[in-house]
C-alpha cells in the first residue's frame, strides 16, 4: 500500500485486549518497505520508513491521514500545547508528517491525550502514533517551507516558557491579553461554565470565567494566568465545535487584562478565590436536557460524558437520568444509552504493586466498580467493569495518562461488554475480584452529594468522616507514611469532620488515596478520601 498504514484509532492496534494492552501505543503495521517521500512536495528524498515499530515511546511522532490542503502551521499547532516542537517533515504526497518534540515526555503526553481525544484538522480525523525514529534528520534545503514556520515558532519558544503563540507562515503575533472573549455560534445545546473550564484548561491554568448573554448570543470572558496560554487556546480552539456540528467557538482577545469576579456560581467563577459568595447564580442545567445529549456530543472527539459535573448524568439521580434519557428518545435527540461500553482496559500498570483492590479504590472515585480482572498472561494490564457507560467514560477521561505506582497508565475502552469471573474451582491467583456488593461504592445512593464532587486527580485531597479525637498532626503523619510529602493541611472552619490536605505531587495524592480511603481512624470512623478542586 505504498507505505501508508491502515486506519486505526490513535496509536492503538486492533485485536484482543490482551494484545492491545501490550501495544496500546504501537504502530499498526510491523513490516513496511522503504518509501520515497518529498520534503517540499517536489524534491525526492529517500526516507527510511517505519520498518519495525515496537511501540517504544519516541519524541518523534508519525501523523497520518492529513487533509491534502493542510499547512505546516496546522501540524505544528498539534504539538504546541504539549511542549516545544523542534522539527517537522511534511510528506504531502502521502498525506503524512513527522513531528519532533523537544522531549520524550512531551511526546508521551501528546499521544496519551490523543488516545482519548481524536484529533481533527479541517474537520477530518487524523492519526498519531510513535515513530520508530528517535530523532528527525531532515535536509533543510529541501524542507525550507516547513523549517521557516518552525523557526517562527522557535523564536517564540526561546522567550516564553510555554509554546503555543499564534503563528502564521510569515510572522509571529506578539503576546496579547490573557483574557479571551468567547462567542458560541449555532448554540443548539446549552454550554455551561464547567464545560468551558474543562475545554480551556487543556491549555493552561484558567483563573476566572464570566458568562453572559449579549445580543441574544451566549458569550464568556475567560482569563488565563499567562497571555501565551490564551494564544495557545485561541490557536487550537477557534472555529471548533463543542458538540457535533453545533456550538461553534468564536474566540478573540479581550481588551481587558483582568476580570473582576464577585460571585462563584453557575454564571461566574474565580478559581483563585474559593471563598467568594455564591450570590444569585443561574439555576443548574435542567437534568432532562443534560442527560439528553450527554453521550454523543463531543469536542474534537471528547465525549461530553467525560466532563465532570457538567453534562454527565452522574450529576443527577439515576432515576432522573433514566427518565430523561427515555424522554430524549421520544423527541429524537441523542439520548443516554442504557448500556454503553462499561468495561475499560488499563495497561502499562506496575505489575509488582497493582492489585484488584488498588484499581477498585482509584477507579471508584469516578464510578461504582463492579469487577476487576488483572490479565493472567499480561499482568501489567487489567479489565475494569464500571456500573454504566458514562462512568467508564468519566474514569477514562480523568485517569488516562496519570501516574500510578511510578508508571503512566493508559486507559481505553475494551471490546468486552463484561468481565468474566473465573470458572468455579479454578484458582486465578486472586487476579479477578467481584466488587458488585461492596459497601464502598460512592455513587449507589440516588441523589448522593458525591455526584456533584467529581474532579480530576489533583495534589489536594478532600478528607471527611474524621473523628473529633484525630488532630492535624495525626493526619499529617498518616499521609506522610504513604511515601509522599504533606505540603499543607486545613480543617474546614465550621466542620472539623472534614479537611483539605495537599501532597507535593498528583502521583503522591493518588498513592495516598489508594492507601487511605476507608482507613479505620477509630471510634467507628472510616476515613473518606477524594480529589479536590480547591487549593490550600
């Protein structure tokens, strides 16, 4: 096929879960002949193709199925949110490109992100995987156009810690305001403040958001901590649809350089001031509407069910979600599937340390884990069955790419619909556990407040169910014994049954949550641990 690989999901091989678990980021073909590529569309140059791709991480990424009219700037922009781009080779005759990042870590982050979020250029899905090449060697005289664009990006990167400034092929736009003005066109579905925060946080720390309606259009002002983050977000998101074929983002820079937020509610929020009053916020999104389009809509392929506390039916009682989904079916809107894929495949686990119980505890932050199976012949991989498809999407979006026991785990949907228990009398060495009747499920009670407190992994943990006899020093010592460093601690002012505790890294917080959730503190009090969106 002239060196062009077949369609697959981003960096993922087709095949059984056992195979996929070991090669979740492998190239889809293993025996390709050399191909002739052009560096500038005219001059031929021999380039050794991916003769044997073993899936090992590399800072060089292979990008396929590019639209014919795509520019070098657009390809470079794919890598900007993840780190410095150091080289590019466009193979326009093959609709392919090679992109080199400054570090392997940046490339891993990029591939992990696009494993869950299908990248698009000019409304066409593209495919990204590791290259077998550890660095990209190009002849600059044959690759002048791409190198000129890259030099413009490099000029920005040498003066700013985070790349991503809007780049044209002839000039670089200087840094502007850290505040973006966002207009939502073709607003077929509601867009919440939390959805905007989830989308724009991919490009840097969002400090403040104010939403409002002007001239019958939903608009927002969003402030980053750095103008470069704002330019990065504008470059990547302007003109993209939040949901399939609707809710188009129109983004420009605001003349304001700082937003004054008075209230933290559904209309406005200052993420640096969690102490602000709620004021008169707008009512929460109607559950029937939320459930009606929670499953099928997407931003660049990101399922909205993966957005915490925004449009997921996890935010409402199960009965209400079911009723809303049924109502959605009557009006022909995309409804919540009663089934959906509930089984996740987790790979690149630390097989010496991982257990079914540790996976149950971590994934249980995002849904009720029913069963866990560590694969017998591939003990760095496991299948996890959640209570419903929305919970599995939520867990996948938050935990893919996180570090657990020193390794970056990969989370994808499995082809299996259920996790099978071992046959009666068969000893599987404790690799399979049924947690269906566990008392530790966080979301089994309809209307539980836990539905409203689902956040991505963070260094700050929320502790609850603390008995009066347990002091701050006791908790500091307890969490330090998990192997991390406790950086800060604060009891809630009105309720010493709850506290915030900050570890030095997200990985340490994950470890502490696994070790200490449900820890017996005495007096019939078992500690409850979850991730917090607050800081201390």
